[in-house]
C-alpha cells in the first residue's frame, strides 16, 4: 500500500520504527487439581472494526469449555458465545454513524476454574481523523519530555507511530513514545554531537482492507547541538525528594540500586524503584521498556524529567516521569546489595516505597491462601474493587503486626500461606482506602513469591496456638441446638459462644441461633474455593451483643499473647462497629481495640464490600499471662450498619470465620 505522507516528509525512508500499542489483561490462576490445569488463549484482545457495520473474528484456544460473558452493547452481535476446545467468536457491529468511535469490553472465561481474558472491541467512526496541535518543535540538547495535544476519534491502540530520521547515523534519539487519549508523548535523548539533528514523527491509521482510508499527521522535531552542560552533578535522594512538583531543569543525577524492575504483578505496573544505602526510595516511570536486573547499581540522569504523583489505595506518592534508556548513565550488577533488615516496629515514613526485609515474621492466621476470595468474583466486573488485592495479617517476634498485600494478578495467589516463621521482603506502602478499609500505619507488598521466605513447617515458628476454632463440620457431628462447638486446637472445655444464643445449628437456625455457612479459602483446589460449614453466622445484633471466648488457661505462659479472627457482615444491614475486650472474672471488662466490619459482596455491588472475610490480629495485654482463665469478647457497640445506616435489633447478619489465641514459644 502506498503511503501518501512519505512524499511530503522525505524522498526516501532512511529509517523507521513502528510502535503498536496494545492493551491486554492477562492473568493466570494457579490450579492445584490433579487434573491438567485449564488453558485459555484469545488471539486478539483489542480488535478494531470499521464504521460500516463490518465483522471481525477472534480465535479461542483452550483445553476445556469456555463462554463469553455479558456484553452491554446493543450495537454488537456475538455468534458462538460458548465452546469446548479451540473455537472462534464472530463479532458483528451495526454501522457507527457517530463522530466518535465506540468501544465495549467483555470477558472470555473457562466454565469450571474461571481462567479468563478481557477483550476490548473498538468500532471506528464514519470519518476518522488525526490532528496534532503542533507540527514543529525545537528541543534543547539535554534530555526532555514532550507532550503534544492529540485530537483524534481513533482509539490510541489503533494508531501507528513511525520515526523518520534525516540522517541514518544520527538515529534512536526519539524514545519513550506513548499515544494516549488526547495526548502524544515522547522524549528526546541527550545530544552529544556538535550538530543539530532532525526527526519526523508520523502518526497514522490505515484500514488494511481499503486503500481509500489513510489518516495521518506528523510533527518535525529539531534538536540543537550539544551545549556546554558538562557532566551531571550527583545528588543524594533527600535532595531529589525535596524538589517541587514539575519539570526538573537541573543537570543532576542519582545513584542507587534498582529494587523494583517494574514487572511485578503485585505492584503498580511499569513503576521502577531506585533505592540508596539508607533505604530512601525514589519511584520512576518510563515509556521505554527499561531492562534491569534485580539490585543493579545504576546512575540515573534526572535532567529533563518531571516530578509528579500517583495515588494507590488512598495514599499519594511522588514519582519521576520521563525516564528513558538515555537517562541511564551507568549500570552494573551489585552482588553485595541487600535490602535493609528491619522489624515491623522499626518502620518510619522514610521507608515508604523502599524495599526492606522484615525479620522474624509469621502469618497471624496460618490457614488459607495468599488471597481468600471466591474465584468466581475475579471474573465479575462489578467485583473489581473488592478483588483488587487481599490483605493477610503478619506478626513479628516483637509482637507488632501489619498486613501483607497480594494483588489478584499474582499467579501464585492461591498457594497456601506457610505456617512457620522467617522473613518477608517487599515494598513498604500505606493502604488507607480499599475494600478492606484503612489497614494501619504501614503494609508491605512482596514483588515475587520467593520474597516470602517463611518456613512451611509450623514447628519452625516462634509461636504456638493456645486455642483455635478452624473446622469444616459435617452433618451429624453435633446435634442442632448445642451451646458450643469444641475448638480445633486447645482444651476441649474451651467455649466460643454468642450471647443469648439459641445454640449452634448445622443449616438453618431459629432466631438468635448460630448456623454454619461456607467460608472462602483461596488455597482450596478447584474453582469453588470454599470450606463447607466452617463459619458461624448469626443475626441477633445491636449495642451490647457479643461473641465470647471462655475457659482458657494461660498458666505457665509468660511470653506474648495475640488474638486472631476472621469476620464480616451482611451487605447493607449487617453490624459494623465492634470492640475487643478482655476479662479475668467475667464482670470487669477492659477494651483492647476497636474495629469495623465490612459487608460481604452481593451481586452488582462493587464498593464498600469484601469478597470474603477480613482477617484481624491484635496483641493481647500482658496482664492475661499466667492466668487460670482468660475471657475475650468481641462486642457490637451500636446499631450502625456497614453502609452507615441503622440496623434493627435483632438486625442484620454478622459472621465469625476463625478465632484463635497464640503465644510465643
């Protein structure tokens, strides 16, 4: 096909670099069935069709049965919405007479285990166009970021970018190209030659089925010859962190170790972290695919980049944008580098975004997977917020605790948590606004599974379980209406009860009764990810109502005690506000902590709900050590519901999925 714009740019093309931007969401589920894991591949995750009502086919490769999810677009018709093995989905569009393109998203998902891909289909408008706000710019010799306004009704992923350099020997200096909705971005690298250089950047869309449709625009970039800038000045991280937001117009650089290579599924995509010897960290982005090995020592030129911010789970962080391959002044392996070893109590604000190694830690609840939500919800668009990540509480040998954060994109998310103790290496973050609420002063994000270096054997840990309720009950194991169910671990005389209860029931229960329901467990084989009849469910709540544990001795125990439990409430009208209390005599109660429950997810609700249970852990006061009997109470303190309204008494349902007390060996 002829390209009309070449005649207006250069008489011959000396060099061109095409860049195709595709958006894809690919996640894998770690299946533990003895059968072969389900596979699913989709040939084109971003199909683009013309405006005239044409069709496009998408090939599906699989070893199992799959289906197409709900599509909310009345202008799109789908044939072959399900299949087994390899197949094809035919997508037919009505004519698009609008000025703008239109798009819709849908999932292709395996029926049994829920392996899925998300497809975004875009239909062009009847009159596609591309217009750049500027067609000529002059750039300085030092590295610079450039952002040009782009007016187009063609989706960014369908626009092709080509670079034509006037001189072949002077190429590769336009880098970091990015086409976004309304914006075209690129960077110019440092010019070390004594001549200016020129490049033409061409943005185009070509209909592969018709030579009549060719839309394009271009910008000519002239970069000045090398100046008398001299080598950059090395600055410490505190200096850079103190710079104001906006462009960096200083010939400066930093030196440190790359602790995040931008490729972890458990941290913000394409976000790199460089860290100094004092565990001060700087995050940066690049439109280039920067290649680093873990812990490489790097000198990074900051001149021409820009300091901005990004938000993650309610916390705003600073980030340097516009770093390119030309910004890397030096790079070498550094076998002697290791993240700083710390205990949880050592963490400060200065550690945010730094990678550290937590010492002597264990999972507070030694059951389940890294994520404990039903795999069905992962494929549901309304559950996106509720399944973005899962917090698992961890404790250290000094008695401090925090949450380990695992994103749903992590392929090993369903592996069982190890039961012993060890170290966890990861990025220090704050989670103040998520489906699970405020997760405390700090949390930690591992970047890969080996970063969780914890012994799998519970015997090789620093704590022991004093008493624990964690059991899947089966029909006939107890008579409906019994006052108490015995603990899984600990003295058989220990009790865990609901106040004024009508007893425990295997299925349905009368008013004030506690009945057993299923609980989500991420590491359960198969797609259901539930443990049957392992949670206590009751609907008699209001101010002064409570769960209470009794008849547990700590005689002879002189080390630290901790409490762990899992809980949630029904969506909408379940109770929200609780406190943890202790007593030695059953009459005098003392508050340890307060907490709030969240509603369990319901269809078509995505915010302020959780797709499972939230785990809690609290250090118990030393006054409970070496006592013949301690009592712990989880008390509802008002009638406020999870949605902020008021519940009736008895009102909404609340659940307890796990309960334990542990002590240090």
